[in-house]
C-alpha cells in the first residue's frame, strides 16, 4: 500500500452562480422533505448548508476532469452525490436503498433539472452501473467494507473519493490487514479538523 505523506489542503471549490441557485432551491426542497421523512436528524436549512452541503462541495476539487460516469453509494439526502451533480455535467448515479430517500433524490433531480442524474433505489450489490470513473461514499461504511464495492464498480483508471472521520488511519490499516492494496492520498477536511478526505486509486486485493 502506498500512502501520501502529510495531509494536504484542498483548494476552495469553484461554484458558478447557476450552481448556487440550484443549491438554494435544493435547500428549500430538502427542508420540506426533512420534516416529513427525517433525511438528517433535526437540521434546519442553514445548518444543512454549513455542515452537509459544505462537507460535500469540498470534494469537488478532488474530482478529476472528464466526462466519465460517477457513482455515489448510500446517497441518503444527497450528500455528497446530488450536491456534486449540481456542479458537474457528467453522468451521476445515486444508489440509495431506502425508498423514501430515493424518492426525495428523484424529486430533487427532476425539480433542479439534473437530467444527468439517475437514482437507483436498490442495494449496492443489486445496482447495475456502467464502469465508474469517480466513486464517492459519505458516512456509509468503514474502508474494509467500502473497498470491495469500489473494486467491483470502478473502471481501471477510476478513483474513489471518501471522506472519513477521526478513525481514518485506523480504517486504512484495517484495509491493509484485510489484504487490500491501493494508492491513498490524504487531504484535510475544511469542515472538520479531525476528518480526512481520501482519494484512492489502484484498488486491488493482494494476489489478484
């Protein structure tokens, strides 16, 4: 396993006026739905903007250029996949097994005019996706659980961008102990000083 050295800072994401307008419309829609189906616990629109939206947008500078498809696993209320889709034109696949949350994602994508977004209301194992160039997952599972999904879904040149909390390095060590090899770059989170953003390529299980 190859590791980058110290955690590097991520450049400030550049977001267009049109994307800002979509984010504002998203927050209005999110607040209405959150009151009904509890997309995230007890958060008003401003708290969602400061915590979840900013946490998602900080991944944008780590996304490589290109038009290849992206997938977000366990999209929940749209973080980070739907947020990133507002700033990107590439195909974005949102995988969310909870039918109510998937219905919200479908509604939000339609109302925001995100025709390049497709919602898969099913478990990750059942989703039929094209070879994925960029894969994200936030607050879904530890690395030893995420890596088999990433290895199965990513194209050979694909990259996984995974925000992690204070146990980031322990998860990386556990993945290595489980036989996974990869190149993992580390970046500082701009929303949580104890969090790390991983950008991972070359994911392989040892011996494969």
